[in-house]
């Protein structure tokens, strides 16, 4: 069974972001969605390191003729080189052009390693995975990472429905309370009929990963922010400086994404201007129908009711703004 795209991303990142010099990655695909998702996530991740992803996406077999020379010509200011060769897997002209390109790169492996000082990603057709080691044995021998990207799957996790990525912002002092809300809420979201919800909070960060870059990347990639508001949340300098501004600052624009935010009343806070709400005073807070914060819900039943009402509110927001893609 192919690994999930998220697993591929986690395993791929170190080979691209932390590589020192040439690094060959071979990806095999037959659908555009997973290729675009990985490429876009890498591009966003590199942005926070002030690097750019260089993409070569030939539109015809003849465009592959001079591609080896382009690959072997470094360009300043760029990070990894991403080369898409996976389309038109069964077309004879494309297949011959790919084979010729792989032969040329294989013959110049030594020059690749000495001249190309960034990671090189070749995205190839799944149908050619079993023959790549014969077509380009030297390239196969020096590869650092290989993966087959998952294709369409009729199950829920295939994201056949529109995907809604949401970021959970909270203060670490409120972790236990946040977890108490997210457990039932995630169950409701996972069972949603019309949408596939993908959550992210800082528990996704693995040991050794750059936590600030991971958080910034997740915020940029999300469409919806759930803010777990409490006194500790409002007092967090990191949240003020690096999270809230993406959701409430009207001057922040991210191409292709329209973000919505739902401030969730996790704990009671005063609205008498005795606390700095950091711009959140302009927004409607979510409370239970009874007007309670989540902390005020003392029983399992009332907490599940809070989570259900929040789920229903999220669905209304998504339907109203329809900003998935």
C-alpha cells in the first residue's frame, strides 16, 4: 500500500530542506493533485528560508531535448530543483524523450554531483518505476530518497471531498483544556459528509524539526484558524507576533488563500477593555448556545454539546465562504 501523502512529505522534507549540496530524489506519480500539493508545500517551506523552488515543467517531448543542460546550469538564489516528467506516461514520444534525458543525466552523474549544489527532484511516471534502475543505474545508485505518491482512493481519506485545512492556535498552559475540546471536535470533523478536514497544531512537530518554520508554513497553508482564546492565549508574545497577524491583520495577503478565523471562548475573558484583545474585539467569539465558555462546561455531555455546536458553526462558515481548493 502506498504511504499517505503526509507521510511522504514528512520523510521527504529533510532530503530537500537540510541537504548540503547535491541530493537526488525520485518521486513517482500518475495524478496531478499529490504532485501539486508536495510542490506547493515545499515552495512555502523554502519561502521561510528565503529560498525559491526552481521548477522545470516541460510542455512537450521536444522541450526535454535541452533539459539536461538546464539541469546542469545552476541559478543563484534558488533552492531545490523540481523537474516534472510524469505526464503522458503512455505516449511513445514522451517515453522516448524521458528515456533519452535519463540516459544523458546518467552519463553525467559525476558532473551532476559536482555542479548541481542543490537537491534535484525528478518526478517520473509510476509506470516506469520498475525500469528506472535499468534506464539510469548510476542515478539509481546515488538517489537519497524514493517514493510513490498516492493516487485516487475511494475511501474517505483520499480527500475526494473539498479539503479544509485548519490551524489550531492555543497557549501551552491551556493544552489540557484544548485537547479536551479537540478530541470530540475532531471526531465530528472527521465524520463530515461534504468536506475533508485536515488539522494542524504544534503536536505535529517532530524532534529535530524547525518549530517556528513548521508553524509559519502551517498557517500559510491553512484556510481556517481556530483560536483557543484565554488569558494565557492573549498574553502569549509568540501568538501575538507570529500567529494572530495572519488572521486579523487586513493588510496581510497570501496569494490563493482566503483565511477565516473562529475565536473560540476557551476560558472567560473580560470585554471591558481591561485586557488587550489584540484585535480580536472586532470579531464574534464562539460560545455555546447557553453562552458558556468551554471551561464552564463541567460534564462530558456539556463538553460534547459544545464541540457539536462548534462543528456546526465551522460547517456554516465553510459553506458561506466556500474558500476551499
